[in-house]
C-alpha cells in the first residue's frame, strides 16, 4: 500500500523565491495548478479583519492583462473549474483544466500575482465588499447556529490573538475596507517568496518548469515582514456563553485549546475524536444518541492550525432535553477515558479508517495536489503522505489516554445556542 | 526578457481522452449490473440502488422511504446495529445510505482487498435487515426532530416549499423527510412491509466501478446477492398540473438576515431530445459563474453571494428553477433584475455566448470521469433517466451540433415568463413593501409547512 502513497516529484525554487513542485500523474488528461500564499486571517489586525478573505474575491476581479470577469471566463471556456479558500494561516487558489491548458492557468496565476494592482479600482472593491457582506449573511448570519464558530474563537483566544476573529471578518470591518489598506496588504503578502506553487497531473516536467519560469520569473521578490505576534495569555477559567438564535433545537459546544498542526498530539486527538464520535460505536455517540437518546446528534474534531489548535465537541439536544443533561453525560464519558483509556478494538477501528482514508484521498487530482502543497508549505517535503500516516501508526493506547488527560482537563469555552423564546 | 502577456497562451496540442467503457450484465436473480473496470487505484465503489424513493411513500406515510433507508443498516443477519457498524468500520469501508425522490441508494467505497467482505455485508443489509422495534423507535424520534430542525434552515424552507408548489398534487409533492403528522403514525411494520415489497432484484440495480475483473465480480455478486423474490411494482405516473399565470408566494422568517428567492416553473423530462439545447440555454442564463444572472446580480450589483439557474430533473418530471439569496433590502430589485435577464435572453443570445458555453461543456467532459464515484454517478444517470447506452459516446457531438435556432427555440419553449412561480422567504416587514411595489398580483403567504396563512 505504501507504494502508491510514495509519490515522485520535482521541486525547484525560482530566483524570486517561489517554490515550485511538479507531480506527474498521467491517468487522466487533466492538470491541477495550486497556489498557496502564506497569508491568512492570522496576519490581520483587530479592527481590520477580513482582508485575506477579501483577496480571495479581489484576485478574481482581473489584473493588468485580464479584464474584470475574464479570469473565470478563460478557465470556464477551457473546460476547467477553479476556486480559492481562506483559512487562519493561508489562502489557496486552484484550478483544474484539460492538460493542454496549463499555460493558460500559469498566465492567469502569474498575472494576478505580479500585476493585480494595476487593475484594482475603487469600483471593484465596492462591488466585492457588497458580495462579501452577502456571503457573510448567507453563510453565517442567516444560518441556524451560523455564529457559533466566531463566538468560540473570540472567547477562546484573547483580543490580540491572531485567531480571535473569524476568517471572513467582522461585518463592521468589512463595511469599511479602504482601497489603500487593500493595496498595502497585497504588497506585503502576495509575493513569490511568500507562496508555494504545485502543478500536478498529465504534465512533462521540463515543459511545466519552463512555462512556470516564463510567467513567474519576472515577478520581483517581496520584502520581508515581521512575524505574527502571539500573546502568551491562555484561558485560565471556564467561560460559559449563552447565545439566543433562530433555531428550534439547542446545541452545546465545548472548545479546548489543543495541539497545533502536525504536532504528534494533533494525530492523537484526531484518533480520540474518531473514538468519541466517528461512528455509532463512538463513545459519546453510543451513550448520548444511541442509548440515552438525549441528543439528536453529536460530533467532535481536532481543528489544528500553524499557531495552535482546538479540540471541539458539539451536541444537539433532543426537543425538551436540558443542555446541562448533555453536559453531565459528556463529562462522564470524557472522565472515563481520562481515567481508563480506550480499548484495543476502538483504537484499531480508528487506525483502519485513517489508513483507508489516505488511499481514498488519492482519487481526486485537485485535492491531492492541494495536500501536496500543504505538505510542502508546512513540512517542507511534498512527499509526506507516508510520514503523515506514520504519525497515526506510531500511536498506542496510552497516547490516546495521555492526550485526553493533557488537554481535556484544561479550561474551556462552553457555548449554548438556544431558541429565542426559551433559554 | 519581457514576457508577452497581453493575450492568453494557446493550448499545447490536443487532449487524448478515451472514454472508459462499461459492461452490463444480469445476475442469476435477474438484477441488472453496470460495471466499469478501473485499475488506477485499489478502490471499488459499489452503489446498490432500489427504485423506492420518497415518491413511493404510501398515502399518509410521507417519509417512510427515508426512514427505511436509515433503519436498513441498523443491524442485519447475525449482527445488531452496533456490531454491524463495527464490522464495516474495521474494514475501513465507507457506507452511506441515502434517499431521494426516486431511489434509495446504498453506497460503499472500499479498498479492493476488502471488497468481498464489504459486499457480503452490503448483501446482508439489503436482504436481511433486522428492523428491531427498539431501533425503529429511536430512529423515528430522530427523524421527527430533524423535521423540526429544518424549519429554521432558510434555504431548506425555500427549496422544499418550491418543490411543493411546482409539483403539487403529485407523488413528488412531499419532501423526502416527510411530514410530522405522517411520521408520527409510522409503525415498525410499515418499514418491514416497505422493505419486503421494494427491495427485490427486479426493482434494484447495481453499479460497480473499480479494479476488479468482470468474471470474478460476477461470481461474487451471485454468491452473496442470492435473494430471488420478484414483486410486481407499479406506480402510475401522474399528470403534472401546469400553472398558466405568474404567482407570488411568501414565507415569513422573523429577522431573516437575507431573503431566499426561488423562481421557476414546470418543464419537460430529462430524456427529451432537446436536453442539450436546454442545457446550453440555461448555462448562458445562470448555469455557471460567468452567466448573465451571476455577472449582473453578483458582479455588477453586489446583491448576492451567488445566483444560479438550472433545469432540475426527477425521473418523471423536470422543472426550471432560479435560486439565490439576497440582502433583504434588495429583494424587490433582485426580482426585477431576474425578470430583466429572462426578457433579455428571449431577445438575443450571441454566437460568442453559444461558443463559450459549448466550449465549457465539451472541454470539461474528461473531468467528469475522474473518480470512481463520479463514474458511478454517470452510470446511474443512464439508468435513472432511461438514456441510451451510447449517451456518453455521443455527448460531445450532441453539444457541438446544437444550433443557435435550437437554443432559441428551447428558450422560447422552456423558460416562460408568463408561468413563473415566485417564492420569497424573508422578513415580512422588510420584504412585503418591496414586493407590493413590483407586482400587482396577490401575494400568497404560506407558513413554513406550505399551508396558506389567513390573516
């Protein structure tokens, strides 16, 4: 099985600092171009949140040689699909096209990396401000439970912590985005030496490298910038928040600060979450949903990022069930694991699921190339599927118990989202 | 050296794409199988489909198909619910039962060396579910809560009620989840009888995609799928009632941060010959990012995060639908712009737009056959809509051959301003005054369950 996880690639660094990873897979005549910029909402400041995500919009508004609306049109006309996404630490842009259109994708990506500002106007900004505000309304404000994550993040991390605000930004900050700030943000972060480019699919190495050099070589290096400030202050007591919303059923959330991305405990907590809620036999699922039937659903997950991570448990109460009843049962289950650990069978089930999911993840070129970029950006080694899987295979029963004890005994944020008429 | 950037680079050569070929065969018990061998990765996708989606819900028992699809994997053969789940998980196999209006789909993704055991468990689920009273009570309660939960999901409220208005008085009227008053009356026997009647080989088909040899696959399928009961299943396709004048409907949601908008009307079925020209016409209007609707309402006006239009197809019916969610204060303006775009489409489509959208569909064709799940989905499309065996062989040609006049004819016949149903879900205080400004028609107010509200 390890054969197919051991990928072959070429890595080059251009004179301007752009990292380029080439990965050949000729099973289907497609090519994926995937560009990570090492900038996310963590690079923003309190009062000016939402910039990294705004760029996910502005980068599709055309650049010096690409008219507004043409970026999408060129890719769609070529039969490709495209998108971008923003997280706490990075923004990615990607397109998958028929393999003979690689040049088009590199032309478009390089034009907006090197020549975006020549085409940036107040009118474009005003339009995309409106679109982003509507995105915020649609995805968060008008969604049942839609505000839960920003409530959790802003309570788990202090005001000057880079993970304090939501990636999309606070509405009041989006409303007052200014053109000058947008220009400064772009100049600071969207440079070749702050990016990593992965090209995967039906390619020839030398041709793909030549094309990349042709379009990216002339883009100048960006200036260095200061590291993100991370306050050392941690949550020292439990914070409980009750939020009323347009919902029918109440939900309870627990959030602990936990291991950061690729930390060994990051894998441990992934397995723990699977043992808690990954299936009907998950400890919490079995107890709250299956046996006691006090919860409609329950899930848990480890959400890890560059600076730190979070371990989250979310449960929806059945109609008429008090959230405190859920809370006390969740505590019972967690205490049982902290004291007595998990079983061999539970552990084996989870590890088998993880192993299979690594193989399943190879099916889609776009997501595979994005994972290669993740490895290259965060670990410096594109071929890390095997070592990533080994993080899980090295674990044992004790590591699960130890991690539960180490993290879940700490202070946490407890959020209740309840129907407006009740409390 | 300065790089020439002012024009996009030309394509490098032609794409060579070989459409993978599927095989069709029957099992000893009569079940149809579509199989496509794909050796690239050690993964197999299995999709066991039973023709008993929610349109087969008996009268007064809406939601029964959905509940059956959930209970079917709560224990089978010698395994109770938790044991069965554990057996599947130990294999690393992903099992996902789902229900739509037409079918129940028991779908698995498995590593190929775990295929036989996964198939054995899938066959147990299909043929020998336990249907214990205890599991029934628990899952029934969960379904009742799920129905309540959806009442605050604006996009769900809009889409399910739009279906109900467009497809009213037909077997597609109710949502897949069913109505509270119906689900409350269910007994475990309802589920047992539903399964007994419909889960038979002559009412099911199997789609398999992955790295297996056909002969070996056939042998294993015959070994585990041995049930040979055959049932006569008949369901009379209703006539769908066409609406002959525009109508406005409104559903109130207190303090809604946006308005959900649905606009559309009944249309023809998926296997009609004008499918391709309809698809191209819709693509120009609202089928992709660079469509007229999206470039106007999102990229020019900023009213929305996105707007989309589609011809939606169920097995026995189709309808046209524009859907979006917009800032509340822009609701009236948004509807006017939608009307303007529909009117504009009827005046003219340009050669440039037609060439653009043809290019999009023909060039993206290979990417529709990337993953095993995508291929399985394509094969199930052939079955569901009774398309010809060579549908995909002719796909590119059919798109390319559509003429401007065929596309214009489709627009005239299938996008009908005078039959439009408008449904808006939003805050009454903000939305109603705007609606009254843009139409003289009566605005019919519904509750979240689609019942007419009388003031």
